[in-house]
C-alpha cells in the first residue's frame, strides 16, 4: 500500500503513488525519439538528412511550376510589337475605347484625370515593359488594373501604341 504524504485538505488525503511502469517507458521512448529526431533533422544543427524547410519549399515550387506551366497565360513580347504598324494601330483603337476617357483622345492628359502620355516625363517609366506593367497592374494614383478586361495581347498592343507616341524611352 502506498504511503500517505501527510497532509489532508477537506478530508481528502493524498497518497504517494508511483507512476505506472508503462507510462514511464512511454516517457523514455518519447525522449529517445526526440533525440533521434534532433540528430537526423535540423534542430540545433544541420542534421544528418540534409532536409530543410527552404529546400522543401523550393522543390514544391518547382513541381508546381512544371504542373501548372501549361495553364499560365503566355506573355506577349511588347518589344516585337513596337515596330509593327498593324499592332500599333490596333493598340490605338483599344486606347480610344478604354483609355481616352481619362488620358484624352490624343493621350495629352487634357481631361484632367490621367497624365499626358506623349511628353518625356513619365511617372511610372516609359520603357515598353514598364508601360505594360502599369497597364496590367494599375497605379496607386487611381489608374485601374486592365489585366482582366483586356488580356495580355491587347495590353501589349496598347503599350506599343503608347510607346509610339514619342514619350517612351
């Protein structure tokens, strides 16, 4: 019979019962597993397995890139369209329908909403890829993103047209 510890509260006495043997073995096994885990995987040191969360992340991203590459929309090379008069004319028509209300029919910014796109001063950069980025993502100054409405091909044509206005770099 286990010994009483020697104090009583509200008539309840406490005994000094040993922990069951199976529970002690489970406790020792848990400690052993933790030590083995810290040896094999990185914890306080590099670990024997060479595993790391950064490496695992990079592998998962590479697998996802392969798996979903076909679903990603193909980009259009705006630099190829800069000298294509047909693409620039199509870009002018798209500009007239979508961009002229803010930038003006001649892209001079005469509406008071959008900036002048035909001068040499560019707020967001006048290189073709920067123009594409501005049209695609919009700006914090009120220009909306046109990516979902126009798509990559039309955005590239509008960027080629805007670049042809002479203000681009």
